[in-house]
């Protein structure tokens, strides 16, 4: 089966750098300088409800009340700027890019009220596009029930936007609002590449097999494997007509059916970019990732460009901790600009790690663990009911709500009532030796773990919601050092249990969920949607404004 992907004309055109807008015949350049038009414009603004949400009135104040869109050239520049939003994952038709020229022509045939109404509508399209480009089209609280960060305020200069409008340089206006981070730019470039891929041809899919495709195999499937990998960036695996794109009219030589060493290396690179087991073997998971359609990757990139617009811009010198949930990584940017990265284990699909924005307040050294109610109910109580000695083996104490230690054998474990379970500090404690704490409503924290072998897995959505960090003691020492603390981890770890050490300066921390994101080399990784959140956000993005 081949993938043939119909694309909207604007998406193809923008991706290929084509001009999509032309002056319709019969539209002449019209400049309005009459007092009646300005008066109609002022009347339109005074009655516009939308002007109270977007800075429409302020836009015209900076223009001394003059209209902005009373020439075909001006409207064409606006449409071109709006069409460029396709590569940001936004839909230009949400901002009437497909109808503005026709509406302009009709307004010019009408009176001053019609011309003023069009002018305000065109300005609204521009300012709404800038708002969505800077802060996101979708309010994250509408799709992320646990989102706790405020949406950022407008940061671009409206005066500079007015100058861009006057200069007919609407792409400059878009650049003022567009996130400037390297990650956003890499996602955007990758989306453009995928629009080009979708327009250039079709590639057969790998058929399902009873056995994995392995190095050394010789089969027709190997030729298809080469084509799928070429689609996803491994073009050197194909021998093709030099005038053709690697995926079109490929002329396979005799060794194209052999799963050789270069092909194995390409499979491993693909697996690494998709957080799959990097073994060079094409099993079911690798085959499914290879068979993902270009259209599906385009949707995935659009969703994550939107998430990138939700991320608060940070000053380069501002220290912060950032947990990439779907990427199973934690990043700490230190005050001196040094980066420290670590692998993490995050919540399973049954107990998802939430999106959180907070500040790290303190550390707990040699912690005991008060078992959360959900884990107690679902995991521990069934074990206790089956064998009361489970508590002693795991060093778990039974505690009343007032903190008094109770006798386990005296509790009715079918109806335990108001009791808590606390596992004492030690080598078997699931929190390990260190906990990094930050205020949040979900009782989420970073912590150590005795199960260090879990960090070797490619898929690490295994916890009950909290985040296990590889090398967390090293992170804790850096946090102490970077906030001017007098404490040393070597001394603290040799002390007693449950010692809380406050940081003299709080460090911002953010937990984000991103299923497509650049790695340290700048390559965009496509991650499994472990919490199945992409579809909800994609549906919200597709809803008309």
C-alpha cells in the first residue's frame, strides 16, 4: 500500500517557497485619506467587542486613527504573512487568509462603513494570529486538566508591528511574536521538511511479519525497508536516478535486498530518534514507527509546536530544572550556563506525571516514605490482606492520623479506616537516599531509587507519578552549591533520616509533555504518546477560531 497524502494548497506552497497570493484582476491600489473613512473607522472601533480582548484600538492609536488595509498591496502582504503560519502548525484560514482579498475587493465597492469594517477585520486577523503565534491557539487548561501556569502576556512591540505593516513586511511582524528558542525553530524546520515529503511522492509500507527483520537477512522486505528509511532521512541507502527524489522511481541494485551493516546502522539511528530499543532489528515497534505516515508526523509536529508556544521564555542566565516527561530526560541549566542532563523514570499510563510549574524549595535526605492513598489502596492493601508479614518485610510502619505508631495485627485490614503506612528510610525504600521537593497539589517530587536498572530501559513510563532521577544526589549537590548553601551531600547522607534542607534560593522547575522535540544534536525525536494526549490537542487545534 502506498501513502498518497492530499495537502492544502497553502501548505504545499509555503513549504516549497511558492507565492500563493496574486493581485486579482480589477483590484487597483486605493489609498483612503478621507475624513469620512476615519470617522467610520472610529465608530467601528467604539462598537467592537473584540477590540477589548486584542489590542486593536491601540493598533489604530499608533497609526493616528488611519486605516491600514485600504490597498491591494497591503492586503496581499497580510495574506502572505498569514500563509507563512502553516509552517508554525497553525491554519492560515483561521485568520481568513483565504478570503481577505475577495473581501477587500467587495469592501472597496461599498461605502466608508464597509471599508472601515474590513480594515478592522483585517487587523483582527493579524493580531489574533500574533497572539496565537506567541502564546498558542489553544488554552492549555482546556486540554491539560492539571495545567497550573498562567499564560504569558504579550511580549512583542505593537509599535514594531505597525512599522512592519507600513513597510509591507508582515513576515517581520510574525517574527516578533514567534518563539525564538532553538527548539521551536528546529520543530518548525522539520514541519516544513515534512510538508515537502508529503508533496514529493509515495513509499510502500513494510508488511507485517511473523519474524523480525534482522541484519544478514535477504528479502524483498529489505528493499522496502531501505525506502522507508530513505523517507525518514537516510537517503544514502538508496541508489536512485540523480534527477529524482530518493523515494521516487528508485532503481534498486542487486544488493538492495541484503540487510547489510550500513542498513543496520541506519535502523539503529532511526530507533534512537524514536526512543525504541536500539538493537538494529526491525521488530513490531520499529516497523510501526517506520510505517507511520507523513500526515501523522505532520500532525504530531503541529501539536508539539503548539506545546512549545506554551513554554515560558527563559532568560539564558536563569537557572532552571526542566523535566521532559515523554523524552524520559531531566535537564538542569546552572547559573553559570552549564547543562546537566539525566535519565528519568516517569509515571505510567495509569498514573500519569502531571504538567507542573513550580520552584524547588528543599531537599529531604534519607527519607522515609508515607505511602500515598492511591498506592496504598491499589498496591499495598491487597498484599497486606494476603500476608500481614508483608509490612515487616518491607519495613512499613502503621501510623494513626495523629502520628502514633499502631500495631499492625490489631487493624482490620478489610476496613483499615484512618491509618497511614510509612516505610522507614533504608536501602529498600523506594525514594532512595534523596528527595527534591517543590510545592504542587499532586504530591509530585524528584527522587532517588534503589531500582537503578530501570534507567537502562528505552521506555521508562514505569512509576506511580513521581520522577526518579538517575544521579539525583549529584543534582542535589549542585542545587546546594548553586544556591549558596553551606551543606555538603557527603555529610548529609551520613546523618539521620528525614532531614529537610531548605535551599537559600528557589530554583524554577517545569514538567512538560512533548512527543516531538529536538535532542542535543538538534535532530527532532518522535516519541510514543504514552499518555494519549496528542489527539485531544490536535482536535482543539483543528477547531475553527
